[in-house]
């Protein structure tokens, strides 16, 4: 793989010289992106609680867009015009894909993944047993763990450029409530739950409701329940509430999520369930 990485980096350095459809460059690029598609490689991962980005794989994706030409794909009554084909072979991969769902080639769906009518972009990785619910989107290079539930209408942001930028990471066993927006390299820890409508990005403070302390920006810690909230800020025109994310409950590590109990917690705090 190191040799392939070196070849991609060499192509990247002279990308402005490459002609679209160059067969030699195409072979190298397809081999690299094929590793993402099969799950043998991933754009980013958490190592010792630090996000490590494998930049050369993002460069391979960007080169693929440069080298690929537009094509028309017809699937029954549906027609697509794009540079990147859709994934296939779902039955063999053990993945359930409901009509209306699609995933781009170069993304990886592990066994037991369920795609309701939804979309998974190139470079993204969705872990085993994860549910991508109706109208949820998983953006380019986002890393979604195993046993995750992305509820209806969830938007997981994508990032390709710059290549060193960290993608969104949602760790194993997390639950993302309906209509949440998790973008710009934000991170949701293992077993964490986001209530409906939470907006999380690196500019959003995450605050502990018990202490009032800001625990991070754009990172929800593992094994907690977090909701959308506001914090007061004074401006010349008056005092206004700016968005934040509020941690209202901590779980024991590995504690299973009891939906009824969680709904009761949300009601106690006046949050819609």
C-alpha cells in the first residue's frame, strides 16, 4: 500500500499536467479508490483518541474526479449523469438498500447496514449494523461507526478539500436524532446520543449542564445525551441566544439506550421527543 500511496502523491504533484482519461493514471487512481470501496482502507480513523487523516486517499478521490468523464447511467425509469458510478453487489455484501437509496462507488458499507431512502457519498464509511434512515445523507469521507442510528433527515457533512481536513466522525453505538446536522469535522463519541435538531460543528460549544463548563467545541463526548440549546450573548442591539450543545445526562460505559427512559429525560427538560 505504501507504493500505491507514493504513486498517488506523485500524480497529485503533477495533477495540472494530467489529461482526463489518462490510462496509466486512471489505473493507479482506481486501485486506490477501490481500497475505499472494499473497506480495505479508510480516509480517517481515531487512534489514541486522535483523528488521523490519510491524505493520500482523499487526493485519490480528487484525482478521480479530475480524470473521470461524464457518463449517463439508466436504471429502469431513473437516469443519472455523473462522473462516478453507483455501488452495487449489495446482496453479496449483506447490505439492505431500500428503493430510493443510493451510495456512490468508493464508499464502503459494512455487513448489516440498512439504507432507507438516503444517500452515501464517495469516501464515506458506514460500519456494520448501522441504520441510515429516510432522507439522511452521509457526506464524502464521513466515518460512521458500527451499530449507529442516523435518524430521518440527518445531515452528516462531507469534506474533500483541503485533503488534510478531518471528516465528520460518528463512533460506534451512537444515536443521531432526526434533523441533526453534524458537519465540518465534528465528532460524536461512542454511545453518545444527540437529541433532535442538534447542530454540531467546530464552532459550536458543547457545555455540561451540571457544571456550566464548556467541555469542547464540536465534539460530543462518549456515553452522554446532548441536546440543542442556546447561551445568552449581549450585543449592542440587545441580548440574544447563540447556539450551543448541552449535555444533560451521562451514561455508564456500555449502557444500553432505553428509548422510553430517554424520552422521559427529554420531557423533564422540556425537549421534544
